[in-house]
C-alpha cells in the first residue's frame, strides 16, 4: 500500500496571535483592596445589626429589605474581588 504524503503545518499563525494580544495591567489599583474589604465588612456589619436589633435597625422603615442592602454591599465586595490581582 502506498504511503500518503505528509502535509507541512503552517506555524506562522501562532506568533501573530501572541504578538497582537493586549498586555493586561500586572497590578490592581491601590484603592481596590481597601474598598473591597470595606464593602465586605459594611455588608456584614449591616446584617449583624439587623439581627441583633430584632429587625428594627439600621433603617427602621424598610424592614426585611435591610437584608438586601447588606447583601448588596457584600455583592459589591465580590464584584471588586474579581478585579483584584
């Protein structure tokens, strides 16, 4: 049985892709970590105050929506954590 011809692979494509990539910043901004930790702690403190005061505070008029506010702070902390390097 005759042997098939071997194809030569084009190796020029890979270096072009590497050369055209955009360099990402190697460090996160200096303000990111303190704001992230502050958002986590603010959300945690908000929820703890809500439970300790028998659902009356930090904002008395909104009731159980205080939990949403606390988790919103925590969500902001997590979204900032995804940008931290």
